[in-house]
C-alpha cells in the first residue's frame, strides 16, 4: 500500500481488496489555517469502537508533519447531526495508539473525547462542506 498525493488530495493505493484508489482527504484552509481534512466519517460505518475514535494512516501522518500541516479536521455526519473534530497531527503521531488489522495499512488512533469538537447547524454545514470537499 502506498500514499499518493494528487495536488492537495491524498489517496491510498490498495492491493487488497483490489480497488483503484481510496480517498483519504485533502489539505485545505479552515479558519485561516492550512489543515488536513479527512473524508466525511459516518459513525455507524467508520467508528473504531475499541479506541473510541477514527484511525489515520501512519505514512500519511508523517507526510503531513513533513509538509508542516499541524492540524487534522475530521468531519462526522451521524444520526445526531454534523460535527467537526479537530486535533494536532502530533497528537496522533506521539499520543495515538498504533493499530494493525488484517488487510489494513499501519494506522494510529486518537480518542475523539480528547479532540476539540464543534457542533455544526444546517446553515453552517453547507458552507463548511464547500470548504472541505
């Protein structure tokens, strides 16, 4: 597996299951700061229950650190609404728990409860979606 960067977007080239590219997210500007924004998470599909958070690829974390991207933004669209989680890349790298599962690249998890959480109402959601997607 390898990380591929196309302009400001990042993809994972997967070999099992065989797919073209898996979209990981993109570098964008949010509140006047360059950040990495993951794809929109859906808790019933993406939530990593054991560690109460979302995993991020370790190779991608190193790439973000090397590019001096300091923040990760994780948009979540669940049954209870739309929200954003924000944390520093270094939290994942140095405080995150390393996880390894069969057929999945090396990842780190950082608990959502330790991230800044922003609840987003419907009028804000549309504006945010234009920035992050």
